[in-house]
C-alpha cells in the first residue's frame, strides 16, 4: 500500500517537473521548443488522411457538401419596389382605384417562405458545419463504419485527447490562473516605479501564454506593425471568452467588464492591483453616460493600456460579424480593429451559451485536438467628419469582416435571445404603404 | 475485448437506421416532389427551427428574425398550420403543430416547375399556387373571400405602421373589392349582395398575371460531381 502511494507521488513529481521544464519555462520567456509544432504537423497529416478515407468511402453516395456555409436557396437581388412594379405591370387591366392588389401578396408570401427556409441570423448561433469529419465524436453526425484503421485512429484519438492531453491542459490552466493571481497581487505591492509597469506586463503575458498552452493554442499574428497602442480602443469580433487569452498573448490590454463574484471576482481584483482595468458594478452598466465617461477617462490617460472591447455583445459562431454596438465608437478615441478567425477543423471554439455552461465549454475545449486561429491587426481607424457613430461602427465592422473572411451582417447579436425590435418592422411597412398610398394619394383621399 | 464484439451489432443497427431514414426520405420525395438531397437539407432546417424536436409550433416560426419584417407574417405562419394546404381535399381546420411531412407538403407549393413539364402540369402547378394564396386570404375556410376577410389582409399590409389610417385602409379594400366585383359579376343589380370572391373568381382576376416565376423558391442544387476536394478517389 505504501509502495503504491510512493510510486504515485514519485510519478506526480516527475509529471510536474516535465511540465515546468518543457512548457512553463518556454512560456515564461516566450520561446518555443517545437513540441506543439510537431504535434500540429502530425495532427494535420492524420486529418488529411482521414478525409481522404471518408471521401473514398462515401464517393458512391454523393455525401459531400460544397462548403460549410452552403446556401439552400437562391434569392432575388431586386428591391421591393422593383419587384412590385413588375408584378403590377404584368396585370391585364391597368390598375385603377386601390393600387395595391392581390398580386402584391405574391411578393411578400415568397419572401416569407424564403425566410422560413433559410435566414441569415438563426444559423449564426449554432456551430459551424465542417466539410469533413475531424475525428471528434462531437462533430460526428452520421458515423459510418468505414475501415478498421480509421476507427483505430479515432479510438486512439479519444485516448490521447481524454487521458493525456486533457489532464495536462487542466493542470496548465490551473497553474496559469494561480500564477496570474499571485503574480499580479505581488506586483501590485510594489510602489509605482517604471519597473512596476514592465513587470506587470510581463506577468500578464506570461500567464496568458501558459493558459494558451493549456488549450494547445496555435496562434498566428499578422500585421503586427498595427498593434494597438496606449490610449486607443481595440475592437474585435467575439466568438468565445478565449478570445481574451488569444489577444493577450501578444500584447497587454485593459479589460472592460462587469464585476463578478467567485473565482472570476478573485481574478478581476488581482488583475486590477497591478495595472488599471475598467470593471463596472452591475448597476453602473445601465448608466450609459457613466460608462462612456469612465472609458473616456481611461483612454485620455496616455499611460494606460489600450482597452479591449467586443462590440457585438455576444458570442457569434465565427462565420459572420453582427451589428457592432455604437457605445465604444462614440468616445472619440483611435480604434484598432482586430479580426480573429478560428480554424474549425481542430476544434469548435464557439461558445453556445444556451447549450453549454462555462465549465462544460472549457472541458470541451480541453478535449479538442487544438485551437488554431489567425489574428489580423488592421490599421487604426478614426471617426471621420460628418460620420456618426453608427456609420463609423459599420465601417469598422466591414473592415474586420473583409479581413477575416466573415460575412458582414446588419443584424443585432442580441437576437439570440430577444425578438426583432418593432422599429425595424415599421420601417418596412412604412416603405410599402408609401408605395401604395403615396403614388395615388389623390384617388384615395377621403 | 467486448467492444470489438459489439461492433458488428452496432454496425447493423446503424445500417438499419440509415436504411429506414433513406426509405422515409424517398417516400417524402415521392409525395412532395422534392429530391432526396433537398429533403435532407430541409430536414436540417426543420431541426434548426424546431430546436431538434419532432414538431414545429407557431412560436418556432414566429421567432425567425427575418420574418418579423414581413407584413404577411401571420398569414404565412397560419398557412403552414392550415389543413387545406396539405394536398388533401375537403379537410379544413388547423393543426397545432406540424411534423416534417406537413412542413414539406406546404413547401412543395413553392417548388420550382420541373423542366420537362407539359402544359397540363404547368396549369396544375399554377392552380396549386393560386389555391395556396386563396387559402391564405380565406381565413374561415368557407371557400369564399368576403369583404371582411379582404379588408383584414389590406389592414395587415398597410395600416399597422400608422402611416395609413384605419379609414384609408378600409377605403382601399373597398375599392379593390369593387374592382373584383366589376370583373366577375358585371351585370349585378344595384341591390344584389356580392358575397365574396370564390376560387374561380380569384383565378379569373389573376388570369393574365405571370406568376410562375415569382411564386417559387429556387433551391440551389448541390452538384456533387464538381466538388471533390483533394485527390480524386481512385
């Protein structure tokens, strides 16, 4: 019995030593031993092989789809006015009296059915579909037994992911978070020398690097000359809370958010000791002026770090960018847009908050193959003359969507949970009624 | 080692399941006129709308954001639950929830015409689409669109935005109804009561209207021969 425990303790020590030497020390000093690169190469080769196998097997059944975002139907490009004009022109009798007729119903009915078959918004809140299976159980929709080798690889994959990688990653994540709390609190005790800023940045980046290793994240940064500077606001598209880890691996940001209790609260309080972040109480969040004022104060102080904001307000599934809320664009600071695009082959990064809780989401992340993403830093943007906050926000959004290869949508991410605002409906109805009544107001005036 | 022995049984079960599903799709394809590929895609959409349940309720369709803008939203949603659109004559009333089959049957009204359809088939398709639209207006199911029902449609289309008052909407409806009456019953005496638009009248009004191209949804056909990624299978 004692021998057994002795062996376990001894194994645990070796395990920790390995982790510290092979992973933590390189993370702390920012160099890489090449282990994760080798892992990724092997992984890519295996997935390619699996894809070919699947293709061969399902060739007779024509089961492959063209692309992950395949549209179901083809839509007319014409505007409402144009189509209604055409419909009316083809009537046998010239329209007289009530200009609108039953024929208008055709247009609206067809548009309604099109919306039911496919709408741009509902599909953004579920995970992106893969072109081919990536050997994870969770993305497997219709598993067919294809070959012994494929199943073996799949089984081996499960073993590797759950028994080797997951404990490793969980250990790393715990170490990373603990280190973050301890390190930032320690730095917070120092007086305000220049060294303090440098140390606090180093501690932050180091801990985020450890967390990133904890998720096997392979991040590629593009255009690093556009990296956000102090006194600016960094905006990015939002897919998951892990976005923060991804961005903070490269530079230091000041976070904005609500004060939480529990573990998150501890982390928040520790972080704020070493460098200023902007945490709001729940009640303060409702007051837009207060929020804007605090952000403005932070931005105007040129010694403080750039603020990181996700203007979409909610997690979207990384195939599109939804409406940016205009609050952060009204402050008048320089905006540094950043586009983040995840590669879904290695693991689905999207957090479907209605389906998974935070903990089960993190566990899913830790049992995926890896987290591969590209980060593009876009050149800084300023609000131009005669441009209001909404237009500015849309301009930034288009730039991010264009760079990341995402679809640029006008819809509000809040539609995940709420219904469409009445004002949108009324706009459409006003347009239509203007067509009907405005054109022959004379014959219909009572 | 037990897991390896279980594999052939699991394999059999899965194969059976897929066979059943395939047979189900083929049956639906036969009934509705869609291809199995289209049915598969529509089934996926059905699951998305129903939240992975077996049936869709009105609330599910109500929550589609793009539909909120449509002035005929209520009528369109009701059309899905209307028994008359299920291609079974003489059934009236409405369903509470619809399954995949009902969903597809309603969708089949908007199926694009087959390339090689003869004149008769095209006429039949046209009649189907007009019937769908007629049912949408005729809310009480008695086979006649009365003035009251027609007025309701006009109101839905126009007056909710507040730009058009109730009176104006009423006036438009009355004018349109008068026009219909003058086409269909031109020799009515002034005291005769015009009951309403029957389906024949409806067809008559819209006789010249070219609506085939406007009343169908063009499904993108996923052409599988053009999309092999990677090496071609030997």
